[in-house]
């Protein structure tokens, strides 16, 4: 079969699949909401804008109101207290983008806060929108309008609610085209790497191994596996009874999932010795399942989860996004004050979520952003849950869990590629904070996993010194670095480690030049993407406060280089290199606090990095530059990441640095450990015992973090 004919067949299959997926999209997408003011409303409402005093943070242009700072708002004063419950927004022409509206109504005492506010999204193409707040008497309200240019005409208030009609979704030709292209590209790559043949071979090998194994031994394993799981549950129940604590269903599930890992560890001893990546993947899926399911499915649980959830929705709908009322609440940038997730509280919360998820609301056409592409994994989970008609909490869970699966599979192939250092890579990917991130809506996990994939393929080329680099491996190395760094292009210098590969690894000089030019091209493209996201409006993060200015900070750094160097050195020494800060990187659960045993995991990382060595590491013993360069590049990226926070988040000229989160450093641990360790160490300990000990310690800390942080705390 010619390549052209094969390509046309794959294109046809992709189109058929895309048409089927479009049918599912249309059938399951919620209806849009259209507000229409009644005649009585228009006659009785009181105008608040324009014509009254307000604190304004917008510039009036021909296109509409343009925000003048990162988090603009207006305070609208009515002169005296007026009773109302509906805020009406009239536009001079249809809106051209999704507009975020947050209305703050003042509490009886104290300043404005997130608790006393309502967040909504106004659809594209709207000429009128309404936001309902608790009925009461208010002398003033605060309104935040987030958008590029909002064609606002007037804001008014009243007691009567508008009429609401629904707008059903329709077939989107652009979505069919985009889905076809995405599927076609995926099929071409799978065909190129002969994925079908590999899957068949793997299944055949597994079947042959089962047939070759003693039947009695197979039966014993089949009986022992559920027995170990059941024993774990009974042991947990007994411990709860001794402590006088209730044995709830979440605790039973926790014990069963922990039992699955324990049973796998005990019954897959041969696999553990030679292929520990399988046990790694099982551990990631077990811990990640518990995180994905038991971290509350409400509000803001992880860092910037509201932003990442929206990106996942973009990927789930591909073209036209339909936001339900529950989606709006999930994207509201506020942390729950308390969680009532036991007994009837949990049941009632899920019922409310499901009701809100089926309420029609705003819709908008998404803009394709290359740096949000990795979150397509979370989007696939949201789409699957919606297509299956699941309750909202399960849809939200699948969005998390699909991202975790991508993390686990990527880590599996990274570790599988190595001849040495398998447990070093596994431990980095098993850092509790990294697993927590991978089990939520956050693209940092893809940065960590895919840069690890590229680094492991790079290390494997040194470990197989006599073999030439294949085209497939070259594409995986460069592609994984580029794909992972799409989320944060500032990390792209890590890809330059690939330039250290010796000349004799390439078949010809031309192949080496093509490899180098591919790295240059990926770097330039990543730089272009970063420039697109770093325009003046985004140089400053509004969360840093009013005294933050990206351009002014950059000017200060140029004019006062030694002061800035001193500030950077102080931060590195007192914060980043301070062992007392270990929990910030290793057991951080964002708004849910910290886990325990961070020093145990820190010791595990260091011990594994220096002992997980064998004969394959000998090729790098007399090549100091191959050790120094990865550390230097990682250090350079560290300084660049911290500097970006100094520019966008810190007061101009400050002698401290705000906004840096230690999770940013997790992707940099592996190249540092690859550089500072030596191949002179030879580990001759039985690999089954060694790998098992490492995974057991990592599992202990990971499971303890899930149990103490969520299962025991909220359920």
C-alpha cells in the first residue's frame, strides 16, 4: 500500500470519527441562555452607569471599555440605599467575546469580599445580560468586567428578573475540521511507530507468559490478589475500631486501593525486578485515583485551577464552549471556607451541582492557544463524562483522572526507556506534590512528565553508547521537550541538553545537522509563543498588588543589576536551598495545607539519585561537561523562572521576591540529579529488593498524604 493511499484511508477514518464525535457534542452540549428584559423592567429600573459617581479603571474607546490594569473594577454609587436583586447590563452592540462579570454586594460590616459576590459569564453576541444577587438594600455595588473591549452602554438595577430563553447547540463545521485534523495527525504518528503491531505483540507476550506459568501458581495469584485487598480493608477497619473512629466508605475505598498496590507489589516480584515501570504506573494510578476522586469537586482546590479548568473545557468542546452554571461556580476564584463532605452533606452537594450543571447559560467561541494544547487530556475526560451522561462530580473526576492517566503513561515510557536510573526518574515523578498536581486541573504535570520523557530518552542514548539515534527517538526527544514546554516556554533551555549527544551517535553528519536545526527551530517557535503571551498587559500579574509594573521592574533590573543579583542570591540561599522549606515542594496540597514526612521523601530522592547506578552509567564517567551542562541549564532556568515572578508579581525595586512557588522547580530536579551523580558508583543490591524498598517508601508518603489531607480530614 502506497503512503498516499494509506494517508487517504487514515484521513477518511479520521473524518468519520470526527462526524461521530460531532454528533455526540451536539446531543450532549447544554443549551445556551439568552436574557430578554421585560417592558416592566425597563420602565422601573434605576440607571447606575452612566450618571453616578464611580471609581473607574477602564478607558472608553470606540471598541468599548478597555481595562487599564490587570484586575479592573468600578464602584457604582446610587446615592442612597435602594432595594434590588437584579443587575442588568445593556450593550451598545453585540459582544464579541466571552465577558466575565463579578458583582460584589457589600456585607453589613467590613470590606468587599469573595463570599459576598456573584460571578457570571456573558455570552458572545449578547446585547443584554443579567446577574441576580440576594435581594437587599444597597447604597453601592462593585462590578468587575473582564474582557478585551466591553461595549457597555449602561448598568441598571431592579427587582424583576428578565425572561430567559434557551438556544440549542448546532453542528459546527469548524469543529469537525479541527477534530479531523487532530485525529488524522494522531493516526499518522501511531501508524509511524506501528502502535497496533506493538500492542498486539505486548498482548501476545502477556498471554504467552500466562500460559507458560504453572497453572497452580496462576490460581494461587488469582486467589491471593483479592485476598490481600480484602485483608487491607479488614486491617483498616480493625485499626479504626481500636481508635474508636468510624469506618466510613471513603476509608474502605482507601484501604482497598492501597491493597491493590500492595497485592501488585507482592505478586509481581519478577516484574518489579526487571520492569519496575509497571509498578510505578500502578502506584501513580492508585494514589492519583484517590486524589482525583476525594479532593472536593468544588471551587479552587489547586493553584490557578479556575484558569486550567476553563482550558480543559475549551479542549472538551473543541470550538464552541457551553458554560453551565456549575462550570461558572467551579471557575469562581474563591476557596471554600469549609467542606461538609460526610453523610448527607456530600449527597446534597452533589445534587445541587447536578442541578446547576443542567442549567443553560453562557457560550463562546474558543480561541486556539498552543500553550493550552496539553490540557486536551483533561478535556477528553470532561467530554467522556458528558457523553456518558454522568453526574457532575463524576464528569469533574474524569477530567482530573484522564490527565493523571496521561501523566502515568508518559512516566511509564520514560522509565521504560532507561537502562539505569529507573528508580531515580520514578521517585521524581512520584513526589506527592507532583501527583497532587497531576490529579487536578493544572498543566504543570505535563511539563514535568514530558520533560522527564525527553531527559530519559537522552540518558538512554548515552547508556546505549554503541547504537545510533533513530528518527523515532529523535522526534520523541525534541517533541516531548517542546510539547511539555508549550505550557511554560521559559523551560525550553532544558532541551539544549540534547546538544550534548556525541557526533558518533548519528549515522551521518547531515543527520546531526538536521537534529541541531530541529532543536533550534523548536526553541525559536517556543520563544515566539512566549512573546505572544508576554505583551505589556500580561507582564504584570494583578495579584501582586497595585505597585507591580512589569516594564518598570525590568528597567530597575537593568539600572541596578547588583541590587537585583543580591536579591536573587538571597532568595536562592534562604528559600530555595533551605531544607526547612522541603514541604513547599514535596508535600504541598495548595489550599488544603501540607502533607507529612517530607524529610523522608527528601532523603529518598537523594539516596536513590546516588545509588541507582549500574554498568550502563560508565560511559559518562570521564565526561565532566556532560555532568556540568545539565546542572548549569537547570540553574539558568531556575533563575529565569524566579526572575519572571520578580517582574510580574513583585513590587518595583523590592529586595524580596513574591509569587515563586516551589512546584516550579520539580521539572528541574531530574536534570540536576543526572548531573551531580556519578557512574563510578555500582549498585549490586538485588534489584527486586532495591526497587521494592524505593517504591514502598514513596507509596507510604503518597498514601499518607491522601489519607491525612483528604480522606480522614473531610470524609
